[in-house]
């Protein structure tokens, strides 16, 4: 934040409160380990004591992914939008999905929305689960991508708000919804 003009910086108390909140969330999630990257690894079966494998429900896994995304979002919340950006100094929508999928799920995505839309299996809007990619047509040749969270909410890098959470029920996004995909 040192490169932000002083008059645009949030008050020091607010910055310190946010820093404390982020540090505490890391400690709660990671047990205060030195590892700074959260990696969600799906575990399709849990072994019981008698050696019989029990499948976890899709609901359980969906909730775990949503929680991992929420925690991950706290690291990026408010990061400004920058076309072509791939860092906390600025990130665009496809850059955010690329980084999130790599760091959180260990999956590689292409760099652009145009290429990302070709990677998954198209799913119905009413079948969305945490982690699904959501695509929008925001202009004649412009596309936008976000990551579904839960309850009609999605994480994305907004041109006006930076990294944020928005609702699919918002009139703007409702009109521009294009498709959703599951990887």
C-alpha cells in the first residue's frame, strides 16, 4: 500500500484491523503453519476404522469448496482490476480464475476468457455448485468470468470494484449471463 497516495489510503486503524483479521483467518484455517497457500484437495472417500470406504456427499464437498473459496477471497478482496494483471497489484477476471484454480485446486486454466470457456462441461444455471465457472457477455466482443460461490453469489474481478462478490440476481448480471461450466 506504500505506492497509494496518502489521501487515498484507508485510515491506519482500518488497515491494521484488516491485517489482523486476515492473519487470524490464516491461523484458524492453517493452524498457524508456515505454509501460506491454501490447497483444497477433494477427498472422494473416507476410510472408516473397519476399512470400508464411505463416500462423502456432494453437499459436503460443495460446502468445503465454498468455505475454501471464501477464505481465499479474503486474500484478494478489493484488489483493483487491471487488464492483464496477475498479482495483488491488479488482476483481471480471467487472471483471477487462473490464479484461484491453480493455487486452490491445483488445476491449470488458460489465460483468457475465450480459452477458459472451452475447458469445462456446460451445466445448467440451476445446477451451479461452488467452484463452477460462470461466463457473461458484457459487450459485443467482451466476455467476463467469475467463480460460483453459493446462494447465487460469485467471486470475480470487477472493472469498477476490483475483486468482489456479486449476485447472479443483480439485474446487470442477470441480463448478461451466458453459461456456466464445471471443470
